[in-house]
C-alpha cells in the first residue's frame, strides 16, 4: 500500500464509518451496497459507450463510494463473512472490466486505433495486479505491496474521465499496473526464496557419510480458503 493510499484511507475512515453505522441502523446489508455499486458501474459503462465521458466520470464517484463503503459497513455492523469478502472482490473485477468495456465500445464506434490497444493492455494489467495478490495470499504470502492497487486505479480513472483525458489515463494505468504486477511477483519471489518451478534450490549443508540427517518438519498445508482478497 502506497503512502498516499494509506493517508487517504486514514482521512476517509471516520466519514465512511459514520455512514456505515447509519446504514447498519437501517438494516442495509453490505452485499446490497456491493450490488448497488455494480449497478452504478453498469450505468457508468453505458454513459461511456454513448460518449458521455465527463458525466461517466462524475457517476463513477458514486460507484466508488459504494465500493469503499461495503467493507466498512461489514466491519461496523459485524455482518462480515468470508463469502462477502469473496463477493466484494469478484464484483470489483466485474466493475473494472465493465468500465473498460464501455470505453472499448465507444472507441470502436468513433474510431480509436491507439485507444483500443491501450484499453486492452490496461484491462489485462489491472486484472494481473489483482491476480498476483490473490495468488500470493492463496499461498500464504501477504502481498500488500505495489504502487497501484485498486483504489488508486479507480481514482486515476475518475480524474481522467472528468477531465476527458482518457488517452493519458490509459498510458498511466497500463504502465503502472504492469509495474505493480512485477513488483508483486518480485515480492513473492523473495518471500518464497525464489523456489519456483525450474529454479535451483538453495545450497544444502554438507553432511558427512554415516551421519544421520534430522528429518525436516513437514511443511504445513496452506489453507487457500483463508486468504483475504479484498482491496486488491
């Protein structure tokens, strides 16, 4: 997590918790907020496909608020669940892809020989950022590193849409998302000692003939279901 993202979370936390407690009093579930965010993001994608770029950026703010609020509501209401965490992360991937799809449809209509390839790269790179973290934590390796997790990606996209500077935004998102993916790959490589398939194992200590070698303790099996993949 970057310094800027950490500070933004600290600043926004009191407001989000106040809204979350109010929603909890109204018996609104975190999953309902997650689904609302998906519906709003669908509206954003429709606006983008029709060419209303700046309006889409403004509408995306409300979808982003839902994205930030569902986890807070789950925490303050005590209604968090493992499925809720899974649902939130899965819907996040749908939302991100839907927004890029709306832009792809728009540039396919008006002509975008540069924008469409950049959109495909940005979509791929953004999904890889999320996948590298999910896969790492599935192996039991915490992976909160990287300069461009989902919240900064959404913030950048909102800004460039409101300013109608999509091309610049795609260059930033694509390049920094790819860089973040490699950051996380390097982090996991270091955390695991680089023992990927095909890599040489670290040198083993020499044991003289006839001496017993103590049996190494069996590696504990990783519980793949316990890894949290929220805020990818």
